[in-house]
C-alpha cells in the first residue's frame, strides 16, 4: 500500500491536517514532556505529526487523538532505544531518587506513589498514566491500546486494583 505522502495533496488534506495539529499539538507535547526530557517533547510530537501526515489516509477520523497517542508511544519507545548513555561523570547530581530508571516515574514527587507504580508493571503503569495524565478512558483508551472498549475498561479496572494492592502493601508496615 502506498504511503499517503506519495499521493497528491489536496487543499482538504491540508485544512484537515491543520485542524488536527492545532487541536492536538499541546496534548502530544505534554505527553512527551511527562515521559522524558522536556527539550525533546516538541521534536517527538513533530515526529508523530509527520507520521500522521504520511499515514493520513489510515487515520480513523472518529478517533484521531487515540491514534496519535498510540503512535506517540511507538515514537517514544524508538527514541528511548536510540538514547546514548552518558559517562557517569557527566550525569548531574540529583536529589530525586530514581525508580527503575523509568522517566515517567521519575517525574512523580511522592516516593511512595513512585514505588507503588513501579511495582504494578509497565502495561498497568501505561494504562494508569494515560488515564490520569492524558484523561483517556473508554473508547480513547481502547484506541491507544489497540483493544476493544470493554477490554480497555477491564484493563483499567485491573490496573487500578493492582495499584491499590501495591499501595496497601507499601502502607502496611
């Protein structure tokens, strides 16, 4: 299947895409800023929009934001794989305790919450943060996860339960 970037561009395409970028660019920049270095957030969001433009014929018109978030997740994973480790002497001193090296968790200030989220597993953490930080639930969460709405609702419910259990274990000394 040819890439949409290879197809002729119409004024309708440009107008539609302009509306999409204006409507969702802030949400994507926030998504990336919460999950990694702020200085990379705009560049990563631009990568997502470049992919959206190339794949514009594949974008579900009724669920653009979930598609963008799903693509953002892949873009972030690719970016993290390309990350080059710094020599130890180049790493700045920090007072924040790092939990399993996960940038999303390092943004949280509460050590107990960081610990509880670290213990629930990556998928549960992804679901919880998409819900809490991005405000997704129902069909939007399903779109990002690539599952049915009932599956997304069940996954969110299970992730919440695991977080409650992890929190309870941490709080019961």
